[in-house]
C-alpha cells in the first residue's frame, strides 16, 4: 500500500498537519478515506476516520487544528474525525499498512486492511457502507473464508447484538456472491 498517492485536497491537508508536528505521529485510519484514497472508489468523503493517534498526547492538538470546524477544515474542506464507537476486529493493529510511506517528515498514515474496514461497518450498515463493502469485495477481491473467520474469531465476541450482525454479514456475502455470478 505504501506506493499509493494521496490526491488533493488531502495531500495539502496532511502536509500542513505534518508541518505542525515536531515528533513522529501515527494516525490509524479507516472508512471512506481508505476506500476512496487507497482502493480507488469514486465516491467523495470530507472526513478521515481516525481510530487512534499516537502519541495520545497529540490527539487533542490534532483535532483542534484539523478536526471538524478547525482552521484546516475551513481551508481545505476536509477534516479528521475521531471514531469512538466503531467495532474493530481484535487484532486489526497487526494488519495495519502504512500508506504513502516517506511522504511526510513526522506523520504516518496507517490504514486498516480491507477486511477490517468492512467489518468495522457491520453494526452501522447504512447504504454507503454496503456500497463500500461491495466495492472492496470487487476490488480486493474478498475471500469470504477470511472475512467470515475474522468476523467469528475477532469481532463477533465483542458485538452488542451479534445475531443481528450475523445476519448483516450473511446478507452482504449473499449480495456479493449474486453480483459475482451475474458478472460471469
């Protein structure tokens, strides 16, 4: 993933964040930004969903300068959004990949892998999420055994309503399989 380029306005936005830093800082990211900038979906997004900022002591500073309503948001029309409640597979950190490695002096962007991005959307499951899942399933393409195994082992045990999410995952897979059959 490290050879991907980030398009405007994100490139300038992240360069300005990088210039404000004086130590190595990592953002763990997911959501629409990863789907569009890393995997190439054509939909737009104005935020970058951030799971974690390391070091933690910089979280408040970064959200003040680059969060919703911040000076950088007003300048570039995009912003950092701290994700507090998205369910994440237990070992997602082991699968993070740095995108645009070496582009910034201090800033590192660490994207969740596509299966983890998909599974983070299982509870919310709005139309945009379903569109992203179908896009990732075509682009990656998804191996359903990996998706189901990760869901069962790493996500299902921590979900509040696992029976509902079991059905959501089944419906996603059924829809993707149907799409694959119709494209053969």
